[in-house]
C-alpha cells in the first residue's frame, strides 16, 4: 500500500528526483492517453495527481486558450512541475489533495490524470468531491494499471522480494483501480455516467543506451515495488538483493534497451 505520507515524503521526493526517467518509462502510455483526451474538448482543465507535470504541460501546449491546473500532494513534485512550466501563462500547479480540493469559482469541464488516481485513501469520497466541483457534463479521463500479473515490471519484482501487489480498491496503490467492474460501480455511485474502459498496452522503459542495464538497476532501486525492499536491507543482504535485481534485468536487455510489458486502462466518464 502506498499512502499519502509516502507521497508527501520519500516516494514523492524520489519521483521528483527521477521525473525524467519516470516520464520516459510511461511515455508509451502518455501518448495514448493524450489521444483519448483530445476529442473531449475542455477549456478549464484539472490534472489530478499531476506529478512532475508531464500531462499538464502537454495539454497547456496543445490548448493555449485553456486554463490548466495541476494538483499533487507532493511539494517536491510540484516544485519540479513549476520549474518546467516557467513562462506558460495558462498553466499553474498547486500542492493539494484532490480528495478534498476545491478551487473557488474554477469549475473544470475536463478532469484528467495519468496514473494519479489510484492512491486516494477514500476513493469514493474523492470521486464524489471531483464530480461536485466540476461543471455539469464535465468529462473525466484517466489512466490506471490493469491487473498486476499483466505488469511484470512490477509484479515480478514484487515477487522477487516477497512483496505481493494488492488489487483491492480500498488499498491505495498502483493496482487499486485494476478491477474494471469495481471501478465502474465506484464511479457510478459517485455520480459519474457513461463509464468506459479501454485496455491499452505499452512498453515500460527501464533503461536505454549503452548503459541501459546500469540505468535500469538504478531506476528500479528508486521507483517501484523493489525500491523499499532494497532500501530496507543493509550490507550483504542489500548486495544480494541488488545482484538478484541486476540478473533479472539483464535477462530483459535487448540491444541497448530494457522495455518491459505494461498494461493499463484508459477510463472515461461524464459528470
């Protein structure tokens, strides 16, 4: 389980420090999510769990007449996002929890998220709050991971360190919204209509270039289910864990690229 305390602390700081690598890892998904968002329109846009701002920045560039607000509970990630958004007048970033956030008279007509909605302590309350703060008929479009077993970049690493990945909707974490029927019921109970799920696959890039293996080892020790397990080990135990991870990644190195299968949902709904 990944809690708010993790994102406001160690996890958020690590994602901020490694934002270029995480954006690269998810780049194959980002393009598909943007393709899904484009037909939806929207001039008052909220990016939920915006992280270091990759999706917010893309939308602000594509829609210069729109106003985009990116929300994240990690001050470290928001600091990075603000640096990246310098001189973009139609974009702002705010440290806030979307579960309770309201922006006065800013009532969005489009709410989006790239993998930022799986960590709510109370997802039912969060989606109610987001719907109540949005315009009638506002569109929602977000991505989230499908089942852990379809995501070996996470599941196999978790098994390596005896860290089972939960797909329970009431346990915040990367797979909390993996169950499409449970998510449909959750959204409908929160007042969202026309809920759709579209399955998408992409390559989760762990490392590239002549140092791809070293880069991937470093990345997986900072991001994902192995990061905490390795951080908790010391001395010879830590060295053994790193060797296991390196061996696993080396078997997935093809040329100068480590790219692992990843599976996600793109979910849309209407307020």
